[in-house]
C-alpha cells in the first residue's frame, strides 16, 4: 500500500500529535502546521495528497486558508471545527472544502472520509488541456497523440505550471523548484527554457500562447481556458 502524504493544520499542538498518531499505522505520512501561513508555505514547498484543516485558528482562520489554497491547488481538504452549525458547513464547502467534520471525531470515521476523498481525487500524474497531454508516468508530452520532445527540465517546468493553473510562479521560485535551492543558475535560464517550450509546443499546433503566459516583471503562469487571466 502506497504511503500518502497528509498536511495537518491546527494551532493546538496536542491535536496535531493526536491525529498524526491515529494516521501513522495506516500508511499516512503527516506534515504539521500550527498556523495558516505555515500551512501555505509548506504547500508551496511540498505537494501533499490531502489537507486536514482546523477552522478556529488565530490570525488566519481555516476558511481563509482554504480560500488561499484553492487559488493554486485542487488538493482535497477536510475541514475540522468544534461547532456543528449548518452555516459553517456551507461556508466551508463554498470556499472549496471537500468534506467537513466536527470535533470530537472518531478515528474510523476520519479514515473512511479520507479514503473516500483520495479514491475520488487520485494521483495527479496525467494532465490534459485542450488535447495537450502531460503524462508524468510515461515522461511524455503529446498533442493529439503526437509526441513533443522536451528536455527533463522543460518537462518538469511545464508540469509544475499545469498542476497549478492560474498560479504565478516567480523566476526565482521556478529556479528553486526545478533546479534546486543550491543552484547557481540565473533567471535568464528560466526564460530560455520557457522560449524553448513555447517554440516546441507551438510547432505541434497547440495554441501555447493562449495558455503559457508571461506575467511581466514577475514570472509565468498557466491557464486552462482561453481568455482566462
């Protein structure tokens, strides 16, 4: 059974430890954050399979965290709260949460809800936009069945952007994520890789310029629908 990575977000350390203790025997690797900002920073650094998010936190509550996560990720989110009020549940779901549980909750119910969400979401190893298919398992990019040859760095960069539609990645951030924190590569290298990706994909007939956008003075982003900025 594959290990699943879960981000636990709660300002109470005891609650984080308790949920992690529940999940460890069931092949879950738990990352922990005690604030909304810490959770968002972690998600920027490391992709996870699921987020368990407490609502009542100081400074930045779970609703705001959920809203921010949905700006760049479709990761499944289960929200936790001590209040079982319909308006709270509706608010969470409208902000993008996938499920809702009230404290205290049983271990078996939590596991069942997590498994149900993970079955529905599945791993994001294959992405498609208007006939352009990025397949991580096969290390292949193709448009309408015709392969497009990319270098490993080009393939990784395009996949990162496609996995996070509408999220702007700064050049420095792309360098960290694709080349590594200790790389001495400069931002111009990112630009040259972007040019190469665009040229290769454009040659296939895919309207790359409608999707792979430059955010002037900042970096790059991917959009899935023409005209969506």
